[in-house]
C-alpha cells in the first residue's frame, strides 16, 4: 500500500490549477525561483509558484 505524501498533494494542487486554467482559457505563469522571468516574452497570467516542490524526492544511483 502506498502512502500519500506532501509532494503528491502538491502535484494534485498543480494539476487542478492547470486544468482550471485550461478550461477557462486563462494564462498561467509557471514560476520557480524566477531567475528566468526575463527570458522570451513578458510574463503574464496568474502565477503558479512551484518553489514548494523542490529538492530530491527519490535517488537511486
């Protein structure tokens, strides 16, 4: 049996926000640390902050 983790909950939250934006034809600004916000076109849309989903979740060398 697999236990649900915090990262699973976070992914589900992201999924719901992305699906809702798609259904409403709304733009999303997916942002991590914001270091590349200047790349390409000017950012627009509601911010989907992904900083909470960081780090190594699994490592199997």
